[in-house]
């Protein structure tokens, strides 16, 4: 393929694969916790880290990672202790992160909002070797956590009280999910962009849930969808000269729509089968689970 002759596309495709794996891998826990928009909030906070990277002549990726982790921990603490005023605190955190990013990058020598554009919406040509190294290290951490601790994270995401009774360190695991989500946002920002990364964390999971009925299968299918759309969007962006982040997100939404259309008759057929089994008194047929991702 022609695009593989270019070093920048080799880096972009590698980054796309890692993003396709990591975003749904952590997104599945956010969906279980009903925190689908958490990635969006972290993306806003990470903008301050990007701006600080330019201001301090440091790596924007690593600086964004550090700031995003701090922001994610603060978000989790607000969720614990914020109570009725938590939404106001979160709003100030999100909008302050955006404002800080714009301010710092304009204060940087030679900095302008144009420098921020590629981090907001993704850019293939600006993925450097240093970026790939950082993305690989961060992606390895995300995969290690989301796969290695999947049973514990699933338990906490499903029912915190039950997980606490079983002896799991609930607060530590909640913080770990938040930190992993923050790392995932910075992994994806060079390909998808900070403002669009939340879609890639959530929509592949929602698409997979249209066809699957267990956590394990949903995880695998969501990651497969993530890799397919990130690669497809990256290749399309190269040949059609369109924004990679927007292309990837639109492809992901398209996959969700297609799977939803395909799954609807299957769901109706399954419902009719269960109803017929109930009428006939067949306990085997009546035991079909009604909720997706009900088990690991």
C-alpha cells in the first residue's frame, strides 16, 4: 500500500491501532458506571496540560497525561464528596481546563491556537516518534489494567456496595478507573483529538452491546470495532484529505447504527421465543438473560 511508504503514516497507523484497543477497553467500565461523558470532561482538563507543555517546552503528551490524571482524581473525589454542589465544581473544572489550555498555549513563545488544533481534533501528519513512544507506553499501562484487573473493575462498576462487602478496595479501584481513563484520553488525543475521544470510548461499547450478552464478549467485540474504525478512519483521512478524528467518530456512529438495525429483528425473535417458552412452561428457554453484560 502506498501510504505505508511514508513514515508519518506508519506512525499514525500504529497510534490508531493502540487507540482502537485502549479507548473501548476502558470505555466499557465507564459505560457500566454510567459515566459515559467522563472522557469528555478529562479531555477538557487535558487541554491545560497541552498548553503547559508548549509553555514549558516539555512534551505536550506527557504534560497532558499528568494534568489529566490530576483532573480525573479530582473528578472522582468530587463524585465521593461533592454531593449537591458537585456538578458546579465539575463544570468549573472542565471549563477551567479549556480556558487554561488556550491561555497557556498563547503565552508560550511562538504559540497560537493553531498549535492546539491538532490536539483538539487529531492530526495524522503531526504524530512524531516521541509521540508514538509515549502512546505505546501509556497504552501498555491501559491494557495491563483493563485486562489484568477486569474481574475486580467489573465488580466495582456493576455494584460498589457488593464489591465492598466482598472485600475489594472499592475507592482504590475507582481511582484506578479514573486514572486509566485519563491515560486513555492522552493516548487518543493525537489521532482522534481531545474533543472527540469520549465518543471512541463509548460508542464502540454501545455498538457491541447490540449483539452481545456478556461482559467478556462485549469487551472483545468493542475492541475489534475500535481497531476497525480507527484504522478505517485513518486510511480514509489519508486518501480523502479529511479530518481523522471526525472521520473515525462518524464511522463509529455508522457501525452503531448498522448493528442496531441488524440486532432489532434478532431481539424481537428472541423475545417471541421467550414468550412462547413461558407459555409452554419451558424453563430452559425462559432463562435467557434479559440484560447485556450480566456476567464476566
